[in-house]
């Protein structure tokens, strides 16, 4: 099972200009290397069989005949190789010379794709061609020259676009496929960066993967240098990029996730780019068992790896949250806000957003009411951090214990105080929400919710308790990002609040609805009960963003987290995730308003629309087989 991955290689041979026979030996070696890596396909540079820098030699029939002869040698020596090869060469057909890519497998030519956008100096040697289908004989085999060729194996589709054709706005391609790009361009300062950016942008718009190999080692340096760029780009992400200017050529291999591309196509209903005029050429894929993934899997997909990007992301989300709250205050005409401050991550972030919004609105911080509501499980650590934060931020502080009210409520409904069950827990959460709502009414304020997206995904919120608010600024922020954002704000603001915020970051996540331990420390730890949030955020991203099945998510999690979690642990928490995600939809069907901050959201008003009684049976059945 390959889980929807296709292994692709990009190879730049060490060529000799105008020596197809020498170049053929290098190309054969690289095809065999790709086959040894179980690659489904390998892409070579534009005109790599002769070198791209032959100049007017492209107008000499003898060089073209040598190129065909060298191609015959390659075909005969790769009969046993199942790797699909995309090889650039000049082709003489019907008295005209074309810049083409021959696509072959097991020594058999499947199709020949011409370059249509002939620009610059290449106009001197090659003919432009577009919307053609020319039958011909090459290397003793019948073949078709057509820019409509698409090479298919089951659900996998490969198109070829040579050089500038890959960046042309003409002939948009069906999403969910692999685009092989044989290229040849002289290196100029900044040019490769621009090309990378353009390919990344196109791959993102199309939801395609681009596999590029550009002319490099051995090319003439009479007037220009060819860098030999290699890169694989999948839906904007550069999966692999080889070093340029290597004297011996270069080679890279990685796995492209075609299933992810196809799933995003389905999610967006991109039916407008299908091309009914394609010439389909069938090829077979390699058999690799067991499948070993050759790409990095990001264990924390919501969190940018680069520190500068992470800081920028934190700021952007913080700005979105702030702007949303400012507009809600304007719309309601309110100039006060109420928050429950527990000393935990979520309420801390919501408080920081509220203070930032009030500062930008020119409203006094005293108009922000922070209410700490100690209960049966409140610990000194969180209580102290809550007080220290509110004091440092200069907001209005208020303390209302919920113990007496809950005890009275337990008496009213006949619940034994010593029975620490769901009634015991949820009564406290609902009591807190009642206090916040009523205090907001009393003071003419907006009650700001604090629950995050990860909690909403798991339903880890008390219905009509912390599940509800007048406006929730955190509802689209995953828990893993909440932690980074609070740490980022701590370092940005500094001062006396810095140490308090960092201690909040390092405090175990807990609703504190169960009594503390004998040592006064948190006994009820959320991640012990529902699982590690980093795992659940990984599950959430790959289920919602990529549409993956439980089996694939399990496979990817093991690749992403390495030895941190074993197979049984991942299976257990993945089962918990799907069981809770489906069963708790009723809470998400009536969420408070709140801003989206990323491409994934759980709001029933566009983020995620699912029946509250949808069955998880199919997903859980697959979990059982893992």
C-alpha cells in the first residue's frame, strides 16, 4: 500500500555539449538509479540528450540523427526498468526541428510532447507547435507527437510541460496531477528564486505537483552558466530542492502525495479545468512492498518551522483576533468586556486579545473585567497566575467563588458532592458561564469566550457552559498554536507579565474541575484524558485539510513523530479523535460567532457543515484494523 504517494526523481546528468552518446550513458545510469529507488518516474532537463547549449548545431541533421541513435541505445538498455522517464531532446520530424520530451518506460516510447512556447534564441532553431497530433516513427517505434499527451496509471496522471510552457497561462491543467518540467535556462542573479516562486504559485492555484529538472553540469559556458536546478513542488510546498552548480550533475527523489492533491480538488469542486481533448497514454507503476516514505512529514502542521515565519504567523493571527473584536464592539456599541480568567492558556490568549483591542479602540483597560472563579479544582499556581496577569495588564479584577453556588445546586438536584462525575464537572462549568453572562448583562459588557479549535474538535467543552459566549476570539485557533502565541506575546511584551505568561505556557492543560492532588498541584490533566493535543491537531489537520483516511493519518503520524509515539498509542488516540469528533458535532452546530484565522475552521456557518447525527462507524472500523 502506497497511501496515495507517487515517488518522483529529478535528475541532471553531467553532459558533454553535442555528444549524445556520452550523454546517453549518463542518462542510463540515472534511470537505473531512479529504478533502484523504486521511483515511479524520473525527469531529465530540456534537450539533455544533446545538451541545451548546442546553438546552431541544432540545425545540423547529423546531430539530430545522433540524438535519435543515442535514444535507441537508452531504450534498449532500460527495457527492464519500470520507471517512467521524461527526457528532453531535439527531434527532426517532417523536415522541421522540434524541442521535445520523449516519455518512455521499459524501452517503449509512450508519447512525445513538444515545447509550444518557443521564445528568444530558440526561435532560431526550433519550430513552435500547439494543438497538434502528428504520428511518426522514432527509434523504430510508432509514436505520436502531441502537446495533449497525458500519461496515466490508475488514479495517477502525469503531464509534461517543457521550460516556459510550465509557466504559461495557456492550457490550464486538471488539478491533482504531476507536471514533469524539463527545463533549460541560463542562471542570472535572482532568476532561480523567481522561477521557484512562480512554480510554487502555479502548483498552489492548480493543486498540482511540479517536478523540474533544469540543464546544468557540462553545458557550455561560452555566454551563460546553467545551474542545474532540481525541485519538486507540491501545492506550493517545496518538498525537495537540489543544490545548483554541481560539476557532476545532481539527483533528488521524494514522494508526492497525489491523494492530497486530488482530495483538495474534490473539496473545492474544481471541475472547470478538465480537458476532454487529452491524448491518454497508459503506463504501469512500480510495486514496492512494504512502502517506506521518502519525504518529511510535518508533525505540527499548524506551526511554521522557521522562527521568523512563526513570529509573523502569531502576529497575523493576533491581529485578526483583535480586528474581529474591535468590529464586534463597534457593532454592538459596547465599550466593556467580561472574561473568565483561569490562569490557563486559552483564557490568557483571549485576555491579551481583549486588552489589545481596547488599546486600539482608545478604551480604558479598566473596562475589561477579568473574573477569576475558584472552584473545587483550582490550584494555587493557576489562581496566582490569573491574578498576576490581570494586575500587570491593568484591567478590572473580580473574584467570585463558585463553590457555594455549586454546593447549593447539588443539593437542589440531589447530587452527592462526593461523587466526582460528569454532573460534578459540568455544573461548575455552567455556573461559571452563568456568572459571566449575567455579569456582562449587569455591566453592559460583551462576554468573550475563550475555547479553542482543538477543544471544539474533540467536544472538550461543557454544552452551554464554556461552549457558549457572546463572541469567541479563539474558536479557530488550534491548541498547539495557542501555546506558541502566548509565548510569542510574552517575549514581545516583556516586563513584569513576561514570567507569568511563560509559566502559563508551561502549566499542564486542565479544566480544573476535579480536586487538586494532596500536594496542591493539578491532578486532572486534559492530555491524560483525551490525548496529546499535538496528536489531535495533527489528526485534525490531515482529516479536514487533506481529507485523509484513518489508515493514512496513522501512517503519517508514525512517520512524523518517530519514536515519540508507538503504533498502538497513535491508534488509540486516533480512535478517540474520530469517536469524539463525530459524537460532539452537536456542540459545533451552535457555536458562538468568532473569526476564522486559517484555512481550517469548525464554524457551522462555512467552516465545517456536518449533521450532528452523522455516524463515525466507517472511520472507527478502519481504526480497528490498524
